[in-house]
């Protein structure tokens, strides 16, 4: 029995969701299953190569829906869960009892654990710490911006490695380890810590780059890291540097995409009045009401900059409906 499990790549909640689903599946569905993983990234155009569905069963966790008869299991918690209306119609018509969506959940990991426990008799107690930290990390329920930027807790160090290390095989190794070891054991492992140290140094350099490049006006901080060669960044750095801002809009570029990241400050004095997922959806992206992203082709930098200007202008305008 072979299971193909696709998950939101280089994302702590995506990795934790994959580990949680794996443990559930092997304990309650097919104990002898061979699990093969694949990380998914948001990109312009079609998100799925249907050839990825090469298992006897195929699952997606923490990522958009695929309207394929080969998709057996699906869990997601994003407001922007469907790329097309036809995909949503396909999901609504499904009667398998194996596809689940709840946009009110802070993390997909927590959602999977709850459904697996209440509907399939899964014991999620051994995953308590992993579920707890996925809830905090994906729900942005930190004590402060400093907590998630200074990266002192082991779980946050593992988060930074998952997000920043480009080695997909290593991320898969982390998933497999999380199915049999505690979050704390995995985070403290020699290999995770070895990879964390250079990532931490780059993280500090990124903080300084954002400090140099960012501008803030009307409750919106914006910055463009295209020329800085940083493919990603800790999304709470803007609120660490600009605690009074409400929103952040950033442009980055990697080998696969030019990306606009849009976020809102959980600790802002001026409350969020815009639904970020809805804004990003207009440009082919999506996310949650509080955070989202848009992907363009790697060479579409100027298009990305144009959209950044449009979004900054919209977020700077008071009175929009949430």
C-alpha cells in the first residue's frame, strides 16, 4: 500500500500537518503503508502536476484543493482553499468523508488532529507539543514580535530551518522524525542545529537589510528585497522593526517565483480593517484574512512592483470593509 502525501512545502504548519497525518494514517488506516512525500509551493498558473498523484491513495494537507478523482484525502484551513469555482464544486460534491475544510482553524495540524481523534479514534496525545506550536506559529499567537524574531525557543529554531533550508530531502527527514520523536528532540538534534546556525546568521543579516530598505507610511511598511537576493524572510521582522505599523507588503524573488507577501501586525494599535486573502485572490494568490501571498513568474519583477504599489495604496486607505 503506497500513500503519496503532498504538503505545503517549507512551512512549519505544512510539515507538522504532514507528520500528524502520517502518524494518523499509519495508526488508524493502513499501518503497513509506504509513505512518499512531496512539498508544494504556490506558483503562478496551475498548482498541480497530476502526475504527482502516483500512490494507491493520495493526500494533500495544508494546501489548495485539487479536483482530481485520484485525490483520496484532503485537509486545509485556508480561506483561499480553491483555485477555481469548479474545484470548490468538486469538493462540495465529494461523499467520501475523507476531505475536510475549516477556515476558522488557526493551524491545519490542529484541524487534522481534531478530526482524526473525533472521527477516526486517533490518539493525538503524543503529538501535543507539535500541535501546540503549530497553533502558535501558524496562528501568529506569539507573545510579541520579539519572541518570533529572536528565535530562542527550540520550536522556533526548527521553524526557521524548515522555512529557510532549501534541501527538500532534509525537510522530508524532519517530517519522518516528527512522526516518531517529540518536537523538542527533533529541534535539538545535531543536524537541525548544524543547519540552524548559518540560517540564524542570515536571519540577522535579513533584519538589517529590511531595516535599510523598508519605508513606513499610513500604517503600512513596505520593502523590496529583489536586489538583496533574499528569497524569504521571517514575516514578523517588519513588526519587530516597526511596532506601530498595521500592515506589511514585501517583494522577494527566488528561482521559482517572484513573491509578494502581505501581512498584518497582531499587536497593532490600529486594528486590521482589510481582508488580506481577498486582496491576494484578485491577483491569483490567497491565504487568510490576516496574511496572504501572491506568486508571479521569476521574471515578472516589474509586474510584482506594480501590484505592490496597488496593494500598499489600498491598505493605506481607511474605511475598507474587513
